[in-house]
């Protein structure tokens, strides 16, 4: 097992992470998958809207990316089992919903704690290990919303914009050390993301009530019609195995169209297109 390429994937028990883990095991990689409750993940071995996880093929690691001690213990377990780590996929995350005005700072902090600081907790020690070994691939799961912010998901969109900036800055920092960095940037993907969304409680007399409800309906109805997680797993597999991995993997037609729109249209027009898309 020591000769097999190895990858650590955070949030591997469901959704995109499950699809990534399944794909990499099918390619013969040794996969360490993190979950806050790995025993449940290993026993159940399923996920909604994603490829099923084969629990026997994943080496489960208990890890809460919001807890320093949990991350330290989880990484120590990985490195005790494997002499080297060839890849890291920072995938764990979630979303909150609500207007900027009415979303509490407590909820906003929780969003950034998982989606940004959770990434840093895991990535920093792994970067040091990969730099010492002279090779490694660092993958960060961003989102189309980082470039085309979603109304009433400003905080989630902001975390994904932060991940893009983090990944691109890091790529320059580690360039001399034999490490590669890739941003995985999906648009809508058919997973259970909305099922674990923190939708919040909108005040009954909210000035945003009608528009926020219309946007929520659009979000809830569009996800089941989106591409399957396998297309994101394809991008991750390419980033981990290709001789020349890309810096950005825009996954899905939406992601590619937004990139084109950002180049061709003004910011004002791009914002109008977002409003039109969400019916607000």
C-alpha cells in the first residue's frame, strides 16, 4: 500500500466528496476520507445525489475542520499510516442563506470558520509536509458563486471568492517547491447541498421577503436538474493525475459561460444577468 499514490479528501462521506473519493479509489489511489462521524459513513456507505461510497475502499479519518485538535489528530493519523501524501482536496463546506442585512454575525462567522479557516487548518500543515517531500498537489473546491455571487448567499459566495484568492496566491508562493495548486470551480451540481443548507429564519416583515422567496424557489428547483457529481470527480482526477494540471477547472456549462461573461460584459450587466437568472 505504501507505493500507491495517496490523497486526503475532506468532507468525503457525501456529495462531491463521495464522488471524488469513489473516483480516486477506482483509479487505484489510496484515499483518506474525512468525516466528523467516520463510523457512520463507513457503516452506511451511501450518499444522496452522488456516487455511493464503498466504505471498504476508503480509509476513514475522524476530523472536524473547525476544531484545531481534531485536525491535528486526523492529520497525525494519516501521516502515521502513509509515509507521504501526494494530494489534498479541501472540499468540506456548507452554505447559509439570507440577506446581508438580516444575517447575524454569528451565522456569518460560522460560514467563514468552516469554508475558509477550516481549509487553512488542514492545508497549512499539509503544505509543509509536501514542501519537505518535494512534491504534492493541492486542490481547493471553490464555486461558480465566487465569480458570480448568488443573491441572499453573499456569505457563502464570499467564502468561495476567498478560496479562489487563496489558491491563486498559494500557487505563486509554492511554485519553486515542486507543488501544484488547482481550483475546482463547479456550478450547480446535483447533490444534497440544499438539504444541509442553513436556510435561516427570515423576519416576517422583511423588506426582502418576496425577492428572497423567489430566489430560494429558483435555487431549490434548479439543483435536481443540474449535472451529477461525476463531472466534478472527473476534474479532480485530472488535477491529481495529469502531467500538467490546470490552475482552474471550471466545471459545467454554467461555470464556463460565467467565465466568458466576466470577460465580455461589464460588472453592471453581469449583475443584471444574475438578477434575471434568479427572478429578482
